[in-house]
């Protein structure tokens, strides 16, 4: 009887550990996805900044040629 109680307690403890680890993994995965998305946005912002017209003359040339 006592052995069964100890075994059931140990099993419950293991189940709680598994749930806690799965939750932690899920949170870590969500943080990773958010970080990847933030880096993607930053990369797109940097690319847009590199493609921008440097001065008014370049902007006018782009507008005239239809490359804006």
C-alpha cells in the first residue's frame, strides 16, 4: 500500500516535470520566433535605407526614370 502511494506520487511528480519542461520549451520557441521576426523586420528596414535616394537630385532622376 505504501509502495503504491510512493509510486503514484513519483509518477505525479514526473508528470508535473514533463509539463513544466514542455511549457518552458514552448515559451523558448515563441521567444525564438519573435526574435527571428524582429530580425527580419530590421533587415528589411536596413535594405530600404540602403535603397533610398541620397539627395534630391537622385530622387528626381529616379522619379523621371520611373525607378522609384
